[in-house]
């Protein structure tokens, strides 16, 4: 028995690697595992650590060729994972990736302008799945004084909420080195709405990568009720990344109204001091969250995102 990491999933086949070694070898699932994760279309996901073995008729110690796939016998416990619904009309879910060290959320202050409530939903999703989020502000080369002022307000809001904010430019390469350093020895998910420069950024990190291909096949697959497959890439400078196609490839959460505030870290921190339990942090007297908003300790923008999510009843994708 040996263990390896799933780096690619295409139909019934998987590619595994014994990281940090990057020699990929094929594998298939043992039928039994297939049945276990009934609600998920992929019981084994990219990023999973799996146990595998070779069929008995292969002599001991013989290394497999491309024609002799290993057999995945077990998925090791996951540190975390992110899921999405497989297709609009489907009740099944699809695991995007497992064992992530962080998610980079790529945004822009302009071209296009980031929508804070939308970003906040993504951050809540990361919190729910236990994946540390890092906000990457791209296209800084285009920002004039006015936009830089907006960026500074943005920074205050999100650093105040506890999220690292990095500034980069895929075009000039500013900040890309720091991003590359963060990627080393870890697995990072990249996400962002189309147009923010996510593909450009991945290319800037490693010019040999071509994330576009995945995006095209995603668009193609969306029309049919087909599962989207994710792939892990190795950066030439070290570390592994998974590209999610646009924001559709991002997670799904289903929260009760009471749960939402648990995933706003800055609200969670003070909510223990609310007079009422549970507290929706809206009309209740003695609400520590509202007091923190009034005192400027919690940003009005984040609080408004929270109220918006409450109103919608806690379903996001
Ligand atoms: P994606 O849809 O998020 O993958 O975005 P792309 O990488 O395709 O980039 C969208 C557009 O923004 C393209 O025209 C890129 O050339 C441009 N772009 C990406 N990054 C930057 C940047 O840092 N600065 C500038 N000025 N343009 C950028
Ligand atoms: Zn409260």
C-alpha cells in the first residue's frame, strides 16, 4: 500500500503523484469507494490523498507503465474541501478540491469594479469550508489617485475583517513574486469573476501554464449535464494551484439565518457579548455587533453584506 495525491480527474480515470515528485501515473477507483460518496459525483477529488495498490498479477516492486493503472482503495481524511452543485437542476454536489491551504480571491478595484456583497459571500463560503482566504487585488498598474484611494478604503475594510490583502499587477509583475512565494510548498485555489485577470496572473506566476483551456471546456460542459473536472498544476517555482473556472466554479453553502454571522470572523469575535442568545444582530438590544459597527470597529459595508445575506435566507452559490 502506498499513498499519493490526486492531481487530475478525467471521467473514470485519475492521475496521481507522490508530491513533491511530479511524475504522474494513472489510477482507477475500486467500485466500493464509488458507492460511498453517493451524494457527490466524485468521491475522489483533486487534492485528495489516497491509498492505492497494483493488481496482484503485477510482480512486486515492478513500476507501472501508462497501461497499468493503480487502483485507489481509500481516500484519506480531508483537512478541508470545497463543493459546488454539479449542474443547475441536479441535487448532486461536486467536490471542487480537497486539502487546500488557501484560496486566492482575485478582484479589481476597477475594470471591473469589485462588488463587495459578492466578495463577502465568497469569503463566507471560504469560512464555511475552513479554507483561509487571501484577497488579491490585480491590475494595480491601471489605478489612478482616485482608485488608489478606493483601494485604501477597501484594504481597511478587509484587513479589519482579518483577511490579508495583496496588491499585484499581472502586466508589470508587481507583487507577483510575493504571490509566488506564498504558493510555495502548498496548495492554493484561484478564483475570481471573469475579467479580473486570473488567467493572466496564473501565467505571470508560471508562463508555462495555460489556464485558459480549462475555462473553455467549462463553458462547453455547462450546457450539458456533465461534471466539470478540476486539475492541479505545479508551479515551476514550487507549490501547486487549482484554477476554478470563473466564479461558477466556486463553492456552495447552505446556511441557516442564525449561522451566517459565525462566518463573519469580526462579528463572531464580539458576538459573545451580545445580550441575547441567539442574536441576529439586527433589532436586539445590547447587541455587541451593532455596537461595534457604530463604534467603527466593524465596517458598515461588511455589516450590510451580512444583512443582505440574512434577508436572502442563507442560500448562496
Ligand atoms: P480572467 O477572465 O480573470 O482570466 O482575466 P484575463 O486574464 O483574461 O484578463 C482580462 C483582461 O484584463 C485581459 O485583457 C488582460 O490583458 C487584462 N489584464 C489582466 N491582468 C492585468 C493587469 O494586471 N493589468 C492590466 N492593465 N490589465 C490586465
Ligand atoms: Zn448581536
